[in-house]
């Protein structure tokens, strides 16, 4: 007679069944420990608390605003040295409903269409400040809190900024997992856990921050995750993922300038590109509602952005607020603006200058008791930012901070602009830090270079290659024009886009509004180096000549942005010349580049309806795809000649 206590229970009889049960049991325990580790790392973020108050942290779950994420197409993933791409025929002109938007949690989900292949590697690109890293954190947190993607067994995050510290060393995939996720350390040494039988997601965040090219040429057929290989080869092998761990899904995030570091041949699947484009108008409003507890500030922020459009006095502010971080900076500025005080922001440098002064408490405290010590720390942070930018690093150690004369334990200003690096990686022997906000490192580095020039007439960007160059730099005082030209040259030489924002800030700091703000805060006392009209014109011409000879569209866009920051009024004419230049016909503008270019033209009111219609008649398809032209049309067409 059967034991009633055993009714309904099926025991494993074969060795294979017993192994499967053991695997599932072991998997569940390790998965829970990994989720707990990731929850501790990503639950909270610090916000832009003004100086004089305790730094607040807020729940990412409650503060995150869903971003505009659209589906791209590998067909337009251009290589820097690509030949002419085929052009889509006019009959294939996209329509509005073809622009596919994607929910963050669905970014690795299989396509709905049965005739489309499964995507195993997804490349997501977006400009600085568009919310890429925050999206990664929210995606990870949703999995760790059992909110989404519960079919995923393991999720591992490898930030490229931290991988830079491992350059020159060899690793196995299991070893890299153990290094970045301490909860997996003992399990990676235990062969009882087989990752090849699990659904695993790897997130590689910040490809543009990696200081070495990924080595796709040296990839070999290798399926042993315990075999060590040089880091660039290991990462390239992982991204391709058909070899090293066929069951893995890989999500790579980068700025557009570095998107082509992954050759198109290694992204064979269709629809494996996505774009994070920041906020649309509805999402801007939602952000301000979540950001402010005071509803009057919500209305004030929205009114400021909408007023800029209606009066056409500062359309650029509306464009800037498409990026979440610019919305955060504007919110912090408005919180510290007295009732009735007018805030004029028209350029990226103005926005960062206002924010810096609010953040460190100098906006309304020019002669306070601690003001000079604050200014001194800011100058030292500028030196630190410039040194790290020269090294190509976004993270730095406590020793690096001390070398610049900053005492971490005593400086509240340091902690308002920098934050500790919370990571599961156990390779660091001391506390590691990074600048809290996107672009602050670029701004402080530019401020350091600019103040060094104004105070000592030294050009820190000059890199002499001969003895004659060194002697010339010793006996000849640098000029503002030298500084501008060296900044432009840095952008032309760097393929990662590392100096794109830096160039904007150097040129922006040369203009009167920003120097006035810094002078009033006594951060740059007696600044009298505003570029004369002649210097501005010569610099603008130098940039325009660089545009003519630069074939790479992403670098060209950076140069166009710098013209806007300099206050040049010929952007529309230069864009038209660039698009019609026959020497540039071998390089198609990608859709996201067309979108950014159209935003710049609209913000500057330099593309009238008649000129746009001429563009349409000319059909400049030698310079952009039909999809890209449609993207430009959505900005410069009838929709944006109307007030929202």
C-alpha cells in the first residue's frame, strides 16, 4: 500500500534528472544572492541638492522617468572608413508609424514578427546626458526586484570605465564575473553551476570610455569560459557571443561617437540597434512633476521651457532639456532662484555655469565666510578633472585627489561634485570616486584650462613635439586663438568623442555671459579675455575649414555644436554647404545624426521654411538616408513652425 504522504511527489530516478534538480536548486540560491547585491548597488541615486543642505538620495524606482527609446537599423551603422552605402529608394520612405518605440524592460526581448531573427547582441547609443547609465541601473534594479525579465537567470554588469583599470591583464569570463560580482566568487570556482544552461545577460556600459579598441581580429572559436585571454579579445568574444557563451544576451551602451567601434560584420542581425533620445515634451513635464515637491516650481520650469519656444529667444533651452541631466540642472537652478529673478540660459556652457555656482553655494554668497575655500577646492577639482581627462579616465582614486591638494574627509564641496564608486569589483586597494554628473568633468577641465590661460597666459593643451616647439612655448605667451585651435585639434584627433563637450565649454567660457557669471562669483576674478570679434571670426573660420576636411559625420556634428556655443550665426549656411558638398558623398548621415542636426538648426532659427522646402526638392540623399531625412523633417517640418 502506498504511503499517502508521498502522493503527488515525483522523485528523480535518473542521474540526469537528479543533476537537473541540483542545478535548479543551486541556481536559485546564487540568483538570490546576486539580486541582493545588485539591489544594494542600484536602489538609490543622489540628486542635485544645493550647497548648505544634506545630500539627498532618492529611490530610483520612484524617480525614474521612462525615456524615449527607438529601434534603429544595422543598415545605417556606418564605419568611419566606410564606402558609399546603398540609398533606400523614394518608395521606401518611412512614415510616422514606422518609428518603433521600445520599453526599457523589453530592450532584449525577441521581436514580435516571426520572420525576424532573434537578437542576441543589442547596441544602444545616445548622446551625453541622455540617461543611458540611469536606464541601465533601472533595468538591473527591475530584474533584481523581480519586477521584469524574470526569465533571466543571471545578470552581470561590466562598466567600461572600470574595465580600464584592468587593461594589460588577461582574464577568463568566469574570472571577470567573480571580480565584478562578489556574490559569484565562490560559485565561479564550483563546476556545479553551469552558466551555459542558464539564460545570462551581460551589460557593457560606456563603450566610449574604454581606452583600447576591442580586438575583433583575434577572435577564435573558444567555448571555455575558464580560459584566460587579453581583455580586448575577451570582450570582443563576449559581444559576438556565438562562441564564448552561446546562450548569453549582451547589451552594449555607448555614445554615438564610439558606436562604430563594433564592426558592422559583428552585428549581423537586423534591428539590433537602439537609440536613447532622452525626453519628449510629455516626459519633460513628468520629470519636473517627480523632481519638485513644490507645484509652483513645476509650473515655473515648464513655463520657462515653453516661453523659450514661444518667444524664440532661447529655443536651445528646449533642445537641451531633451536630456534628463539638463532637466536636473535646470531644476536645481530654479530651486535656488529668488521669486521674480530672471534666468537666461541659451547655451550649454551657461547652463553648466549656473548649475556649478548653485551646487557649490557661490551663487548668492560672493563674500561669505567660507567662499574662498570653496573656490580653492573648485580650482583644484578643475586640475583633477583635466588630469583625468588627459588619461582618458572617468574614475580616480583617493591618492589622485590628494595629489591635487584636496582633503576628502574635510571638503564638503568635493562631495557635492564627486561621489564614491559603489561597485562589486574587489580589485581596488583604496576608495575610488567619479564626478557625480554627466559633463561636469568636461566643464571643470575646461574651466581649469581657461583659468590657467587667463591667470598665467599658459596653454595647457599645447603638446610640443620638437625642441623648437618647446622653446617657442617658453618664450612666447599663449593667445586665446591658440587655445581655441588646440581645442578644435583635440576633437579632430579623438575618435571617442572625449573632447566634444570640452571644446564647447572652452569656446563658451570665452564669451561674455559666462565670464560675467564667474566674475560675479569671484571664481574668475577680473576676467577680461573675452574673445574680440576678430578672434571669434578667426576661430569660427578655423572650425568651418575643419568641417570641410572632416569626413566623419559624428566629429562634424561636434564641430557644428561648437559653432553654436561660440555664437556664430552662419550655422544654417554651413550645414547647407556641408550637405551639398560632393566630396562628402561617401558618408551617409545616420538618422540620429540627422535628428541632432535638425535640432541645432531649429534652435538657432536658421532654417526657414523656404530653405527646408529647397532641401526637400534637392533630395540630398547623397548625404542622408531616406529615414534620416524623415527624422529631419519631423523637426524642421510644419510641426516645429508651430508653438507647442
